[in-house]
C-alpha cells in the first residue's frame, strides 16, 4: 500500500541530481557526503551478524545496519546507487567496478537462471559485443535488427540488449516499440550515451538500464564505474552476484560519481548544444561525407570523412585523441582502430562501423575554439587520397599576422 505520508514528492531532474542520495545529510550535521573507506565493520554481537549474512544470502536485500564487509555493501556507494535510481525512475540501482562488470553481473544473473540466450541489436560498445559474442559467460547470442526481435526470442532467452543512441554510430531505436517486442523477456538498455537527462528507458518499458558511469555520470575522465538501474527484485540478484564475484565499486569512485551526478543535467545540456552546432557545421563541410547526430540530441557526434580519418586524429591539438567519452573536455577517436577494434571487421561492417568513421565526445569548451581545431585537423584529410605533407588549407587561408 502506498503511504502518501512518506512517498517522496515529485521533484525535477535538476533538483534530484543535487539532492538525491543526500537527504539525510543535514540531520547528520553534514554538508558533503561522508566517504567511508572501511573494508570491514566491527560487530561484538556475532549472532546478529550471522543473521544478517543469512538474510542477505537468502534474499539479496541490502543489509540493515553496518555492511559487515566492504564487498557486501558500502554506505558511500549506496548514496550513488540511490541517486541514480531516482534519476532513472527505478526502484533500485546496483553499482559495479566498471560498465563491463555491470554487464557481466547482469548476464550472469540470467545465465545462472538457465537462460543463456541473448538477443541483441548491433552496434553495441565494442567490448559488450565481444563479451556476448565470445561466449565467455556461456551465452549464445542472436544478432538482429529491432524488427526481428520477436522472432529471435526463444524459450531460453534471458535478455534482449540494445544501445540507443548506439556506440559509435549513434543509431537510435524506438524503445517503447522494442520493449513491446520483448514480451516478458527483460529488456536491457545501455543508456550511457543519452543519460537520464535525455532519456529514461524505464519509462518506455526497459526493465534494466545500464550505464558505464565512467562516461557522463562521472563526467571528468577520472573514475571508472558501472551501474544497473532496475526493480528491487532484479537488484537483489545483482547484489548476490556482486558479492560472490567481487566486481564492487570502490567507495572513492562512489563518492566521485555522486558528485558527478550533481552537475550532470547542466553538463549534458551545455555539451549537447555545442555538439548540435558542430554537427551542423560538419554537415555543411565538403571534407565530411556523412554526419550522424541523434534526433534525441546529446554530446556525441559521429562523422565520416572523405579523406584519411587517421590524419584527423593526428591533427587535433585542443581536442584530445583518445578513447572514452562523456568528459568535460572534447575527445575524438577512430572506432575501427580503438573502441571497436576487438569486434571482427565483418561484424563491425554489419553494425555500420566503417573505416572512415570518427566518433567525437563534445565537452564544455567554447564552440568556436572546438570548430577552429576541427577545421584545422580536417584540412589534413582533404577529399580524395590523403596528402599529408601538403600545408593545410586552413593555414594557407589564415596566415597569422606579422609578429
Ligand atoms: C564505455 C562503455 C561501456 C563499458 O564501460 P566501462 O566503464 O569502460 O567498463 C559500456 N557501454 C558503453 C555504451 C560504453 O560507452
């Protein structure tokens, strides 16, 4: 029964981002969230501790009181979990050491239940593709387009997995229609690119929402983490797998991720605005053959160049040529060489990841400074065969004033 006295009032995402997971701080006489680095917790009452361990083993519910041991639970990490669950609109969330640890635990929950078949839509992040395809966790995967999901589902299908916008092509799917095609099979949506600021997959019927927290949630390129937002029933299985397999998020990472959430809406909106403008300029540029920018918006832009994509990553100076994304600074990388290198070439091609594709994560720099750098780097990659030794068009057009 809903208790209207204690039900949390609806608050906007911007407010939740700053306050969720911190509601008790004022009563504790604190302003910043406390960072608890304990690996173990003292307990003189061993019988009570035994009962708490039994309770966790039987149910997977969060333990009441002190966490017993750091691999079972941590109060700082729990704050980050509570906050992300609020932002995604789910009952619970369970945090892990990385996005891949979060995906591994999710797959193991289903494989342990005898449901080893996964239906998935390409492209996925390269290592997610590799984890499913390689069968390391005992999975068998059927790749399909969204229209083929219903037909691909078998009695032993444990999971349907999709990314939207997808890494790295930014391909989008209609989540509500896709969730409908899944029937009773849990739909796992990797929401890393959109973040809850732009899209809340649970509202469209996704049972599981996964993040590489390393990206936008952290937002500063200095913390690895992963998290699954879901109902409490699935969260209990995830906590049991996390306890048994040990892929826990470090408390300092939990602290940094909670802090990252506070500025998530502001960062994503500002970065998206700049990204949309860069996508417009790239679309008008003759050195660029195709631009991929989601209808949903967002801070990611993918584009295909006429010339040599390696010359662009070699030519940037303000923009960092590096894998990963979601940071306050702009990063660019060549998916066929880096983020999706582990996916065999043929599978890359079927997922739309061509040799000319570049993926850019737009940060908080000024749009004109970013365009200046991109324009300069693109000059190293003119249409036709690459001519790396030639002085770039930009430098010829913009001779610096005499010094
Ligand atoms: C980076 C990434 C992952 C993997 O996350 P890690 O934190 O690097 O383990 C999963 N999904 C997407 C979409 C990603 O971009």
